[in-house]
C-alpha cells in the first residue's frame, strides 16, 4: 500500500460514517477536481466504497460514474478504518 497524501487522509477521516459528496466537499475544503482525484484514488485502493444512503442494508458497490461523483455517498471500508486509526 502506498503512503496516502495529506488530502487523501483528510477525506478518509471524514468517512467513518457514510457521507454525501457535498458534505465531504464542505468538510475538507478541497476544490472539486482535487476531491474527485482523492475519491477515485481511495476507491481504487479499496479504502472507501460507494454506498446508497437510501438503502443502507445494501452493501457498498464497486460501480460508480466517475464523471458524476456528486451523485453518490461514500464510507470507509474495513481497511480504510484501519488506516484512519493509524492517522489519528
């Protein structure tokens, strides 16, 4: 696993619980492009997953539209939660 950059760590710390894209954008203060890159990197490294907040009983999905990340919500995976513990 590669070392996370500071902005990725900041995003990951916001995702202990499922959060909407807009909330992550507000809490991190990142610009849209940087947040997009961080989310895609964290998804690819399986540290976060895409979730449907309307149906929380359904597990996370690996399918998402990278051009419309604002339409999804995100949460840390088990591996992501372990990374959060190391950060704090």
